[in-house]
C-alpha cells in the first residue's frame, strides 16, 4: 500500500462497489479500494487477472451483469469507447442487469476516456432504466493509479458523485465536479488529454532538435527545471527520454486515441486544431515504429525518426 493511500483516513462507504476492467489503471484503482476497506466485486474480460484480486478480498463477478446485480455502484474503466459500449450493451452486460432489476437507483460510473457521443448513449441507456449515471474519467498514469493520486473529473448525477466520495478519496487526490450535464466530463477530459498529448509531442520534438544541434539533452532538461517552464509531468517524461526508458506508465496508443477523439470533437464543433493535428501525426508515426504499447514518452522516437 502506498504512503498516499495509508494517509487517507475515513470510514469507507457501506455501499457495495462493482468494478469492470482490470487493465493498467483498473488494477491500481481496485487495490486501493480494497486497501481502504471497500466491498468490491470485480470482472475482467481476461479472467486470469481476477484471481489476484479475489485473493486480496474482492468478490468475483462472472459477467458485467453479475457485477451490477451485486453492487450499488459500479465503476467501469476500460481501454476505449468500443470497450465501454460493450460493457453496457453487450450480452450479459450492464443494461441486462438494470432491465431485470426490481430496484431502481443503481449507480454507474464511467471512468473510461470516451467521446461525448458514446457518453450520451451510455447515459441514456442507464437513466432510462432507472439508474444513475456519472462520468468520471481520470487523469494520471499507472503509477498514480497505484499510489491513489489520480485526478478525477466528474459530471452527471450529483447525488451519485456524493455517494462516491470515499471511493474517489481512495483513488485520487482530487475529484472535481464540473456540472450535472453530461457529456461535459468527457469533453473536458478530451481537451485536457489533447493539451497533455500535444505538450509531450512538443517536448519530444525539442529534445530531438537539441540532439541534432549537438547540444546536451541533459542541459536542456536542467534548464527547464530551473525556469518558469518547470513542470513535474514534463520533467518526468524528459528524464525518461534521457534514459530511453519507455516502460509503460501511460500507453502511447491511449494518448493517441484521445488526441484522435479530441480532433473529432473539434471537427464536429468546427474548431480549428492545427497543433493537435500535427502532434497526432507524430504519434501515428511512433505507432508505425512499433511503440504503440510503450509509454507515451516514446513519442520521442516518432519525432526523432
């Protein structure tokens, strides 16, 4: 258990929690829920990952519908909009459980980074079946998920946000409620992801130019750290690039996915986004170089080559 999680005092909610998705982010989130005393039922598409969490105190759900049936509030954190829709609309999915449930008011919290249209579709499906819906995409990395230091954006049902208070405290340092209107959470998340993704691409291009100009990349990072451009997130990626350590904290393919979703949103709103579009091409090139599953800082290889 991280020191951050140890420091989070408080009595966990007595509501039963469900969690769908034990991927890079979900694993750390669920472990912190368990470590802070929450009752959690889990499901994952690859069942082999479930056993570890059952041994740690979680209950096993055989399907997403089983998890929803057993829980008062179900969280979902999967890879992309298609996977998020499959959780809700697929065979033995969330919708199946809500349709057959005698009691209304079950909460569904979508933590996946998805586009606004997908969030609307999921929200309509949940609320039309007497459920409560909350968008709660997270900003952070695998390390921050494990530490319980994520940033959580939320929009939707305010009472459900309040019910999730102890869960959010276990997961992160901040849970920011934007408004009762969805898909405002998804929109803001994509804009922030676009900003970060473009920043990482700019850092990578700058470091590639430093090397090409026969200057020291170490000097460049140190200068960044001493001036007004000092930013912990950027410096962490800069040091990773220096050491060519591309072990995955935030998968490059996920950042590129969010950039693409943000560009689509911009297109639909007729908002020019030339910087994000250019950054997206650098990420696509890095994917062609087979860095898709590496950390986002491997975008440096796309900028360099």
